[in-house]
C-alpha cells in the first residue's frame, strides 16, 4: 500500500461499505466483484444521419400527450423532462444555441458504479455531442480547490444521446466529497453547463476475496467458528489495489473477539461462542472493521456475516450403581458416565459440568466419566440426584439437561450414654443412661452388655446384659465382684444399626472378703460359749492380703426370725485374724460383717448355723 493510500484510508469520510462495494447490506461472493482496476474502453462514436437522428436509433414515434420522448428529435430539441436516467436539472445552468435550434441536455451525472475514479455524464442534444467536461470542487477545507476534468469518451448510446465517461481522475488532490459542474457542446456549436449537477465521493474501496465462515451448523461436536479470507483496498485515484495489512478486525459471535490482518491482507480466526440465553437456536456471526475519517468520525465496513443454526443433542447420565450402603459418618459418593446422542450413537461427553446438590460438583473427563462426593454426612436413608448442572454459565448449551438417581442406605450409628454410675460400699454398680441412633430413633435391638476391663483398653469381658426400655432409657443396679476398674456398655447392633459402645467409667473401690469364718462348736450346750473366727482380707492387685486393725461385726439371726442382731465386734490382728466368743442361747445363724470405710467395699462372711441343745 502506498503512503498516500494509507494516509487516505485514515482520512476517508464517513461512508458505510457493503461486502461487494455496492449497496450496503448485500453480500455477494467475492468472485462476483468487478475488477475496479480495469479501465473501460470507450465506444467509438457513430456517424450521424443526415436528418440529425442517430443512425443506430430508429426515429421515435410521437410520445403520448403529456409524456416526453426518451430520445429528443430535431423538431423538439429540448424535451420537457431529462432523457434517460431521470437527470435532475441543475440549480444553476446555462445554454447557448448557436444554430438557433437546441442546446445539450444533461441526464444522470455521478461516479461510475464500478469505479469511483471515473465520472459518468448522460447527455443528449439535437446533434452529436462533441465535447464533455467537468469541474470538481472540494466540499471540505478552508480553501477548496477546483479541478478541471476533460477527455470524456462515449461509453454507451449514441453521440446524440449517450453516456460519457471521464478518464481516471488521478489529478484529484485527495479523497473526499466533490461538487460537480458539467459542461457539453454539440456539433452545431450549441453548449450547456449545469452547476452543482451532483456530489460524488471519491474514497478507497475494500475488496474481499476467499471469504468463509464455517461450520454450517453449531452442535456439540462443532462448537468453534472459523472465519477466513483476504482484504485489499482499491484506490480510485491511482487505480491500484493493495493488501489491507495490520488492520484490526472485529468478530461478533454472541461475544466480541478480534484479529489482525497479515501482510498480504489475509485473516484467520477461531472463536468458541458462548451461547447467550437458554435454548438458543442460532448464532449470528459478523466480521467488520472501522475506517477513521479526517472529520473525527469512523466508517463501519462489514466484511462478512452469517447466521449459524444451533443443534442441541440429547444427553444422559449412566451411574455405576443404583444404590449404596454406607455406615453413618461416611459420605455419599457416586460415579458414572455422561453421554450424548449424535448421528444415532451415544457417545461419551467430556467437559460436561455435573452436580449432586449444591455443593458436590465435577466435570466429566476422558470417556465422559465423573465422580461426585457430597461434602455433608447423610443422617438417614435417602435418594440422591445426579444431574447436568443448572448453572447457566457452566451448562453445556449444546446438550439437553439430564439426571439420574441412586438410593443411599445408611447403617445408623448406635449411641449409648453411660450418663450416671457409681459403685457403693456393697460393690453394687449403679447404671443409668440411654441409647438411640444417628437417625434419632431407638434401635430395635435394645439389648446392652455390661463389660469390664482392668485398664480400660484391653481385656474387656462381658459381665451380663439387660434390655433398655422402649424409649431407650435404663436405670438399674448390679453386683460386681471386683469393684475396681473400668466399665462400659456394648450393643451388638443389627443390619441397619452399627454395633456401639458407651463411654467408659472408672471406679477405684478395693474389694474385701472374710474367709475361713466358723462358729462352734456344733452342737453346743445352752449357756456354753460359741466361738467365732475368721480372716479379713483386701484385694491388692490380683492377690488377697491381710487387712489388719479393722473392726468386724458378728451378727446373729435366731432360728425362725428374719432380722439380724449384732452380738458384738472385734478387731483383726496383724494377720487379719479375728476371734469373738458369745454365750449360746438358742439355735441360729452366725455371720461376720465388715463395714467399709474410705474406698473399700463391705465384706460379708459365710453364714454358719449352730445347733444349741
């Protein structure tokens, strides 16, 4: 592109160009564009007939009243209306008839439709036109120049009634709009001029080649739009055509994109339109650029445009399972494949957003596979739905929405509260608490086992079991032989409820016992002495040791009585032994009893019956 042409491109006045250089809004193929660089060959003027009527035009019959003839005759050298092209009478004109008959009359005046570098003038007269000229005056600028254009040649019609074209107006000083005054003279020396006959725009003209927009249809397998072609710029003053290099082109395909032409004026751009709105049925695509004008305005040039239909394919989700069983505390997960129907075949859909609720989202990968995990723990059985996302920003516009469901069976957690417990001095363990499940219900299996461990970590042994009430509560006492250690409750669970353990409790009472207790002799005579003996021991680790300096009470229950009477008490020696003597009065049962103090538990001896005679 010449420097003058490049400067002219930036200084062009406001004018919208159609893709073929003709009427804006019409876009024929580039091959249909007439080569603007070819200079037309003027027609040879024909010889006038003696009567003054062109030899190749038959004499017209008289026109109807009130309608002018299309071809002037010598009898009516000045028609009431312009001849062809409905020429407009100039605001200011002059005519001189040298032979006293008629002067030339102008019809259409303007730029050559195929090349703005030429001026065409339609003119007729009563004799052959011998000369046509024009003066072009700039419409812009403080000191507008006027350029004379001569050398017009006949290009159609006859010398008496035809269209004349100028040579290329290479003498014009710049691009822009020009006021045109035309003049003509015929063979009998008649002349006419028409001031302000028309206004013409002499501007560079874009020329397009190899334009293409593909594909023909947008669908799930054709989501990109490719535009290509080549743009040149025709200079009507020089007649040269040069590549439009380095020009920024704007692409609109739902959203805006841009590209820059290469050194040869070619362009290529690939865009992926993000369809706006739901259920889009088509995407309008256009390619354009702007020319800056010297008056500060811009001229919009449409290069190419096309509306691409949008085809939406059915989709489906196939899950790897229809149901899952999970323990309470685990999260619900699902995996599967997203597919779409294309040409009668289901194909894996990669890059499709899927979700399971509002917080579990994923995008299908290779083979259309995905895995979803709900971040929240389900508290009971339920049905989960996996679906292609409803988020309009993330949803695939080329696929229909789809969903699939699976069931989750939660194996509920069993909760046991050892809420209140203690061991009394009789070594009775008090148990109070409740049981329920993670779903808020009481498990159907309410059987609870009492377990004991020495260290609370290993060696748990079941001591017995009981059944909680229908509301899950319990409150009971039970004797434990070893009142020191750890205790907990255990539930075996069921098919829908996990086994469970309560919290553990720790008690540190020391067990005691009375061994070798004896009352005698037996039988014994009434009034004689009954001697009671025995040994008091305490548990130390896993061994029983002597429990010295402790008071042991001796109780007696007379035969046939229900109550006990304390007969006396005695302290143990350093070996834990004790001896107490009483007077035999009647038959009855003797027993030794230790009343615990501190962290010890009570001890009761063997019951010994003595017959008194």
